[in-house]
C-alpha cells in the first residue's frame, strides 16, 4: 500500500504479477521522485506526442497496446492485460535513484550509475529470490541510456537490451535491440 510519499514497490508490483512470467521487463529503478511507480495506476496525458513521451508507462503501454491510459481505471485494465500476457516488470535497483543529472558534467550522476552497475551483478539472485524462473532470452532490459550495456551483456548475454524510445515506437512483434 502507499502513504503520501512512501510506496512499497514490491507490494504494488506483486498485485499485477502473472502466475507464469513469459516476458520479464527490467528497468533501472523506480522514479527518483519516490511518489510515482509503474505499478501505481494514474491517469496519463496524451498532450505530448508518443515519440516524446519518455515515461516508462507510455513506453510499455504503447509498445503492447498502442495506447496511454487517460483514466486510472484504464491504467488498471492495461496492467491486468500485461498480467494476462505473462509480462512483468522489475527494477535493477529497488529504491528510487536518479541517473540522469543535468547539473553534472556529462549529465550523469556517476555515483548513482556505479550503484546501478553494481546491482546488475546481483540481479540474477534477486530474480531467483522473488521466485521468478525465466530464461535470459525472455528478458528485456529497457534502458534510457547505454552507460551500462556492457555490464548487462556480461551478466545476461542472451537478454535483449532495448532503448525506451525504440521499444515505445515498435509493436510487440517488432522488438528492436541496440
């Protein structure tokens, strides 16, 4: 459950966990604000063209369903549809962190990037501890940036690595790897 700014990410995601996971989507971490999360339904705006909507919900929902939910109830329906399809999302890092930082040189928070890279080596154990049994070739890493592609490839050589924008602008049948 949630209270103002305290989301139990594990609990919220488990509400929409498929009995049998056929595709495991893997993202960086919950949003840095700590007030939003993919598995916490909310209405979304369509004011931004889909090509420029950089949110993870827009990325995933448009890829699978070619839509963005404008009402909370529609969002819940889409989460349930993902569940029916056997699609589940987890994060590499369980706590909100900000990787992109426009105030730093290169636009990346190097300390948080190191944290993310370190967690990649622990991810297989984390997946197993959650009772998820899935082959690497059924994993899709959704990455907004390629700063840790080498670490993913080293740990998960058969997994797909797909940029958010490429995933968002393709349909389920046309996945594009980087």
